[in-house]
């Protein structure tokens, strides 16, 4: 099967109080469009962990302490040609020093028999 990737799905974890700011930023940058609909996103509550080292500047918690925090995982689709701009804007508004961002290629259903 020869496949062209035209869209990706992006996942990012965010403190709940920052979810709307990040959602607005990525959608205003061109993500979250499905057909005739914009601002198409989904979020799920999750628990995240991290342990900042001495070089970190943590948004939540303290250096060298394991932090367990409630987060929301925001997911949305994005056209491949807009990914760089969307990720750039996401990083600009995201409160974490190093946000967790997953980018998954999507296969159009026309590629299947």
C-alpha cells in the first residue's frame, strides 16, 4: 500500500487551568478543522508525573522531587502543512518548560480497499 500522509493527530498534556488558552492558540493557528467544522478537539483528564532535575525551571513542583499532577490531554487533527506553525504557537502559550507533544500520522480512509 502506497500512502500519503495529509493529516496528523497531535496530543499534548496541559494543566487544566491552561487548557482553553492552548486550545484557542492551536485552533486559531489552523488545527482542529474537520470538514466544515473548526475548533474540533477532545480532552481527557489524566495524571502526569515528572521529576525536574537541577537544570530545570519547573512550572509545577520543585527540583529533584517527583510531582504527580492532574492534567488534561488535548488532542486535535492538523493538516501536515500547518504542523510547524501550530506546534510553534502551542509551545509559545504552553506553561511547561518542556511540554509533552505526540504527533501521529493519519491515513485517509481512501487508502484502504
